[in-house]
């Protein structure tokens, strides 16, 4: 039986000069590369809706458009989410 897999997308929402965003980026890039997932970054300072929604939580990580975590990214939890 052949199983079709769809590429996953991890979105990192943050802003420039955010040290937690830098830490999250390193984890997201490493785990996404292992899983073959795409990484998209969005800057809350460039998007009013993202700013209103997430400004107290950055960095925020979405997996396939659904909020996965915020502030700190746990590599193992993200691996499990991408494997599901």
C-alpha cells in the first residue's frame, strides 16, 4: 500500500531584534529540515492583523496554519507534531 504524504509547513511569527525569535528560528529550522517541512517566517511589524493577534506571544509557531506553541519551541514536541 502506498501512503501519500503532504509536505508540512512550519510558520514562525516574530519580529526583528527578538532573542526568543532567534532561539525559536534555530529549533524550527533544524526540526523542519529533518522532517522535510517548509519554513515560512512572518514579521508582526509588517502585518497589522498578526500584530493584533500575536504581539504578546511572539515567537509563535504554527504547523500547517494551526498554532503549535509560543515563546519557547520544544524540539521533540515539534518533531512529534510534524510526524503526526
